[in-house]
C-alpha cells in the first residue's frame, strides 16, 4: 500500500465550506480518490483514532474538536502518496506551512488545521482500515 494515504477534511474546514476547494487541490496534485465519505466522529471514535497522542497536553482538545462536526474522510492513491500528501498539506502549524499548501490556505490554528494526512505507509493502512471496510475501497 505504498501508493495510498488516508486523509480527513477536519470539522473547521467542513464548517467553513472548504470541502470543494480542498478536493480540487487534491485532484490537481494528482491524487485519485479511491474511497470517500462524509461522517462525524464521536468522542470515542475520535479518541481511538488519535490514541497515539493520548499523553499529549492537547489530546482532549483534539478529541473535542475532531468530534465537533462533520468531517470528510478519504483514501487517496498516487505514487509516493504519504510523502507527497504531507507536502501538499504543509506543516502542522499553519504559520509554518509553505505558501499555497492546504494548511497555509485553510487552517486557522495549530489545532484547527483543516486536514489530516497519514505520516507513514503503516499508519495509512491502519487509518484507512479504521474508517473504511475493504468493500468501500475502489479497486480493493
Ligand atoms: O496532523 P499532523 O500529523 O501534522 O500533526 P500531529 O503532531 O500528528 O498532531 C495531530 C493533530 O493534533 C494536529 O493535526 C492538530 O490538529 C493537533 N495538535 C494540536 O492541537 N496542538 C499541537 N501542539 C499539535 C497538534
Ligand atoms: Mg500526525
């Protein structure tokens, strides 16, 4: 699965009406959408998704934010998907995100930063499986 990554358009960006613009950027960068849905995480599912961060000081705030409204989750396909998508979204803190990256354009703070992108092939698989069954994925 080295050619796939997992993303979420986070509640801030959905609320602000940026789903279309962000999907345009994703398509323009050469990613193919192989699974996608609009959904809403509960406190429990957001907490489980971000369990790796449970000891971090921002964990509860992150869980509250990620369960505060609808999100779009998707699996994206492209050669070198994980690294290329991290480049497309920019740094976690939008103040440090390169110009024209999705976070530079649409994130408002380090917490409310518009999009998620997997940080490794292994996590891309884990996160994709968390959100989608095999039968939801095109070409699976
Ligand atoms: O999302 P990314 O991989 O760039 O960053 P992370 O270090 O894995 O953190 C996950 C998420 O936690 C971030 O995207 C932010 O939404 C949030 N976060 C935060 O609220 N405050 C921080 N100091 C760092 C991260
Ligand atoms: Mg991360």
